[in-house]
C-alpha cells in the first residue's frame, strides 16, 4: 500500500469519530465495525480491506479482549502513514476514542446503581436481566462455533466445542489445558 | 479454624490495586477469542470475589452500557472494591499487556499467517472458546434457582433469548431491550417494595 498522509485535522477527525462510535457500541465495539469500515476503508482509504479484516481476525485469535482490534487498526493506519511514531499515535487516538465515553458512562452508571442498590427498581433491573444474560452467553457460544464451523463437514470442531463446554461445566480443570488441547488438535489438523 | 464451607470465609476480595491489575492481566492473557468465560471461572469459582448471582448482575450492567462487556465488567468490579482507582487498575490490567502483545503479534503476523499448523491451532482454540462461553451460560443458569421469578419462567426466558439470537439472528440490542425489559418488569412485581 502506498503511503497515506494524515494531517492533524485528520487525526482529530478520527478521534471524534471513535468518540461517537464508543457511545453507539452497545454489545461491544465489534457492533460498530460497519461504520469503522465505512470511515477507514471506503471513505478515506486509510486501510485496505485486507488490513481491516486481518485486524479483526488477529484480535479474535490473540489473547485479550476482542476490542483490541481497534488498536490494531489504529496501528495500521499509522504504519500506512509512514512511521512507528504515527502508529503509536494511531493506537492512542483510536483506543482513547473508543474507550473514554463508554468507560466514563459505565463507571457513573455502576456507581449510581451501587449507591441505590436497595431501591426496588435497581434490584428489579439487575436481577431481571439475569435470564437474558444467561441466554446471551449460551447464544454467543453457539454463534462463535457456527462462525468457525459453518457446515456439517466441520463436525470435529463442533465436537471439540461441545466437549470443552461439558468439561468446563462439570469439572474444575484449568482453562489453559483445554485451550492447549484445542491448539494441539488444530495444529495436527485433527479438527 | 474456620471450616472451608463457612459462608463468611467464602467472601474474598482483591488485596490491593496491584492485585487487581495483575489479576485482570492474567485473566485477559488466558482469553483466546473471549475473556468473559475466564473472568467467570477465575473470579467466581477460584478467587471467589463474586457470587454467581453478583457476576450475572454486574454483567447485566456491563452489557447494557456501551462498550465491550468484559471491559465494562472489569471496570465495574474494580470500582466495587477501590472506587475510581480500582476501576482504572482493573481496566489497565485488562488492556495494557494484551495491547502490547497484540502489536507484537501484528509485527510477526505476516510470517506465520499462512502456516497450516498455526491456522489449525487458532481454529482449535476458537472452538474451545465457543464451548467455554456457552458453558458459562449453562453454569450461571444454576443461579436462576435463587431468582425472584419461578425457575421455569427464568429458564424459559433464557431459552427464548437463545432462539431469538441464534435462530432469528435478532440484534442483541432488541433482545436486551425487549425481552430484558419484560423480565425486569415481571421481576419488579415479584420483589418486596
């Protein structure tokens, strides 16, 4: 990719967009990827489509919260602009932008909820959401499994996911053993 | 000596801001393809900083607010013990080291991206992560036995949520807003004023 040029107003523009995206990121930053794609790839050509997809895939695979795909995109934008200094600036701009509004709001909400925890409405909200949260977790697992194993040909992946789920549910085996087993099975192309 | 199953002894807490920071760093580094299942395993089952009920309740807060649920959850847990500094320590723990690591990975990514073994290993770990997160949901379903709503209703709502999200692929926002609100109203009516 040829070197791109980002002016200070471009960096500010990027920061402003990420501040707004943060406020819209109910369900995680991943829910705003369409908007990020529009901004970074289609509108400004700061990233190639391949770089955009790689950032998401790498963040999914690497340890740590998936939101770090945002940092990777900032890093790549900076590298495309031609220097490691710009890459560090890119990480700082995108991560601060995506984190600042949502964490501030969550902090204030959690403090308010904690101060008013005896209120009937607060108890009803926190407890009332529990069944939906349980359903959401199970759904996330199923959707993740479907993404990596979309057809019946991939049944060994489903079997592995199911086996891992049962082991975690019924035993206290350390998670790293299971992840290690998954990695070994995959390395030898058994799943 | 206090017996192991003494409920008073069951409640533990982070000792310091450094404890929070390092605990969350270690959690984050174990989360390949999602950290939530690791948080539940470590903080509820091993460290016992939270009961399953508290975990589910704090997760509800973390989920309905904008931002990544696991990042919000770490912040809420940190704030619960040490206020603003605790929130910052937990957040930094969740993000700082994984951020450096992922940039290091991005730098070498080009060299191993096409390696069949590496791609296979990532695929295997992703499948384990999928099982992990679903199992977390199944385990937390156990805490619905102590929910104000009857167990059958609570489990029914959870199953309907799965159908809406997996089968109909409805956006999470609608399910939290619709089914969640309905469930909150029903719970409200069962609680003592």
